[in-house]
C-alpha cells in the first residue's frame, strides 16, 4: 500500500486487504481521457455519454462540471472509476483464483478485480527464476471489454461497465510498470511492477490539488513515482490543461490498436528506460537524479499522449456508428 496516502482516508484504506496500489494517479488517467475526448467523433461522444450515465457514480462525476461540459467531465472522471471501487465498501476484493475473477457481467459484479489493472510479465536481470504472469490480468480482460462493446447483442449495462474499465485499462497498460514484474535476488516473488523498489531524492508530483494525496512528500517507491509523475488529484482542470500541452504522437504508433503490442511496448520500455541507472538491481533505496526524473516525465507524457490517441481510435471504431 502506498504509505503516502493521507490519514483522511486511512479508515477506508484499512478496509482494503494488504496489497499495493497500482495505477496511474487519477490525474494521468484523466489526462489520457482528455486527449481521447478531443478525437472522438460526434456519434461516438453521444454513445459514450449515454453509456456513462448508466454507471452508479455518474452523478458524482459531473459535480462542479461547467454547463455544456458534462459529457467531457464524466468521460474524464469515468477513467478513474476502476480505481475508486478499491476504496468502496460496497465492493469486495476477489482473489485471482476465484471462479468469478475473470468474468465480464456488468455492474452486478461487485468485485474490485485489482488484478485486472496490470500484467506481471516477468523480467530477471540476474537470472533469478521467474513465474509467468498471473491470470486474469489486463491482457486477458481488455479483449473481453472490446468485444462486448462491439457486439450488437450485448446490453447497455455490460457496455457501460466495459467502457469504464476500458477507459481505465488503456491508460494503465501504457504505464510501463503495469506491464512487468522484476525478479532478482532481493525479490524472488517479483517486485510487482516496482512496488518493492524504494527510491529517494525525487521531487513531489508537479500538480497536487488534493491534500489527501500529498501531505507526506514525494513517493518512496518506484511504482508510485511513475504513477504520480505527471500529477495527483481529482480536479478536472489541471489534467485537461496538461493534455493540451502534450506532444502529438507518431501517427503510425497511434494507429496500433492491438493491446498485445501496447503491453509488449511496456515491457520493453521498462527494460530500456525504467530499470536503468540510478535504478539498480534489488530493492534500493536508489537516489533519483534530476536527469532520471526528467526522462521519466518525458516518457510518461509520450505514453499518455499515445494512450489517448489509441483509446479514441478504438472508441470511434466500436461506438462511432
Ligand atoms: Zn489501474
């Protein structure tokens, strides 16, 4: 569990079984959604808006939205729903061995499905034995959601549920540490996407509009460092503005809609750009340099821009009719 989560939600956090929080912060998820929303066709926007209204949290999402901007605000906030149920007492944590762990049945499903947020593809720099990625995971669920959204026989309840999961997971798998677990002598069970790797010397998230998330300073482990590197918080304005300043992604890469390719990219980026000096083998703590932090910000911005473009393309293909 991230140890920087504020005391204000400590009670809610205590209700969650032990295990790492693993997700881009709300900020980056909403930034992905803001990028995608710009590229949605009018027909896609209409279909998406209709489906999002079925989610039980819809009225919360549009609190404070400017008049006429409800659809975009809901779309951005919907991208955080899969994380918000981790703290919702109406939902329960399901072990990956449960018979229902990989089901896709819509909002009647009150499981948190924490294992859907990542794919622990193993890497080992020191030849420590590895185990294959556990299932279900993001790689098993993304195709199910996409198929249901494209299926004319699927009901709107299921499509709405799958849409909010899709909005979230397209973001998650573009965070390289959601695509790997590193095995080494210090982590024979894997580091769970850098959750076991301690860091120091990094600066806090550049944006933090929610005092629950930032009173204890910068993240102290590698996974959270990447999750929060672009910002933290739940306000819609800052990620919306940040999305406007992102680089345009390479059109050839933006056209890649096969999630298997995205997840493989994440693995390769983890090797080539994340687990590189000053991050060594083992659990650290490793001192983050300004150069490493700047490169990490640039990487995160490129991944968010690409995730948003790809998400829009998928939605236009499946919901643009
Ligand atoms: Zn997530």
